């Protein structure tokens, strides 16, 4: 198994999403001791923002294409994903590699075989029936984005309410860690 592990939180050791991606990767490695893991901390080593259309042969793209499983730490920043993560995502959308156009203009994704697991963290509560569910442009973006690449069943391990006091943060983290350790890992 080839596993690509991506973190994007700017919060360092305090980050909930970093703790969650670490727990998810630990779980996958326990079940797959031969797994080869590539790790990127996009806050420490940012992927450059696009200046021209993404290159077909970029290392970022090739690593993604080679991965069987991609574990992504995705905090909500200003209702969306961190710009560090968006810069990484922008490198992967390459016609003929990750998606294609048909003659009729329709599009299809080419990455159908991959498993995507997202550690989603947010300070407030956005899961329906939250009255602000429609303001979630983080999980909904990731869902649409990966569906565009052919992966329609993105798995979310979620901790919400992390900015609403120590007790809620602790409870959210514990529940999400439990979900991570119960993940299907074979
Ligand atoms: C720059 C910034 C913007 C944020 N914007 C939002 C937001 O729009 N909505 C929200 O619920 N929480 C927001 N938060 C709170 C984070 O989503 C929350 O603290 C989360 O736990 C961050 O993930 P992390 O713990 O992995 O760093 C923001 C935090 C930061 C640092």
C-alpha cells in the first residue's frame, strides 16, 4: 500500500487535524505494516501557488497518482480549506492525468481507485441540521473536488466545535480519535 499523508494546519502541536491524521495513519500502518508512507507538512513546506497551468509531470501530481490511500488534514479556515491545501489541490487537476474532457464537453474523473480520508476540523458546528450548514465550503469543496477526479466516496473523520471551549474541543477530539481507530484498515 502506498500512503500519502498531508497536513495543512498552521497550529503546530496544538492542531487537532494533525493529531487526527497521525491517528489515521497509525491505524492504517498497523493493519498494513508494509505500507510506504510519504508525508508533507504544507504549512512548513508550502507548495507554490499556481503561476501557470499545472505541469503534467510535477512531483506533487506523481505522488498523488501513485498513492492508494491519501490522508488529508483539512481544518476550516474562513469557511474553506487552508490556502496551503488549496495550492496542493491546484497541482492535481491536469487534463488527461486526473480527469478528461469528452467531445461533448462532459468531464470524467480518472482517479477512481483511490481511497481519500479527510481529517476535518472546524471551530464551530456546520453539520446538518446546523443553521450554518450552507456556509461549509470546506468539506463540500473537498467532496466536489474529489468527485470531479472520480472519487465520490471521500471519508471524513470530523472534529467540530474545537474553538468553543476546552470541554467541547476535548470531546470532539476524543470522538474523532475513536472514529479513526475504528476505520476500516485492511
Ligand atoms: C485562520 C483561521 C480561520 C478559521 N476560520 C474558521 C471558520 O471559518 N469557521 C470555523 O468554524 N472555524 C474557523 N477556524 C477555527 C478552526 O477551524 C479550528 O480551530 C480547527 O480546530 C483548526 O484545525 P487545527 O486544530 O487542525 O489547526 C479558523 C481558524 C483559523 C486559524
